[in-house]
DNA sequence: GCCAACGTTGGC
DNA sequence: GCCAACGTTGGC
C-alpha cells in the first residue's frame, strides 16, 4: 500500500465536509497540475492519505482512504485530468501543524516542506509512521 | 526551443 | 493583503 497527502483549503472543502460525505466519500476534483495528477494516477484502491488544511489551519487533521480507482475528473473540460474518490477514515486525535512538520528531522523531505504548492503528494512509509504516531492514530 | 509575461498557490 | 515560488502560456 502507498501513502499520500491531500491538501485543501477548508473554506473550499474541509475535513468536516468530507466526513459529511460518509462511506461514499467524494471525488477529489479540480487538480490541474500534472505532477499532482500523475500522483493520483499511481493511487490504488485502499491506499491511505493525510488530509491537510492549507491557508487556514495549516495542519493535518485526518486520515483518508482512496475508495475508487483513478478515473476522469468529471469537472474537467478536457480528458487529460483524472482524479480518485476519497473517504474519511478517522480524525486526528492531535492535529499536526506545518510548523511541527518543518522542525521534525524525519519530515524534511516531504513535499509540503520542499514544494509547498503541490496539492497531491506522495508520503513515504517512514513519514507515514512518524506522523501517525504524532497524530495519535493507528496508521 | 527559449524566455518573458502572466496567473495561481499558499505561507506569512 | 502581500509577495515569493512555481507552473503555464505564447511570441519570437
């Protein structure tokens, strides 16, 4: 299984919005960046990810699961953009802030530190384990 | 194929 | 609200 990080502005689509969608989840639409799209193309059913609030909050607030295969983005006006559906698995017991991530020695290579604009990014197994422990959740 | 101009993202 | 970083566009 692979691990990922999804960023969203809470004013646009928040963790609570995803929780409200329940087991069915929601299409992760609107990605118009090739690198982020390519990351989504590598995702598989059952992969897990972090849900991060950008702009407002600046912290990881929950765990999501990829609940569809990659499929065309229904909101795109061309056929080159794909997405997956994600559903909320569990909230973070203790959200982890960007500031904390930036100061943790094991998390310096994360895209959120090095490439802040990438909205869908891969997470390594080590990063996953470290962050799950900090979040107070079972990876 | 290069690069300047422009638009968007996201932290501060 | 500002601005740095980055990606995309389009003229040459």
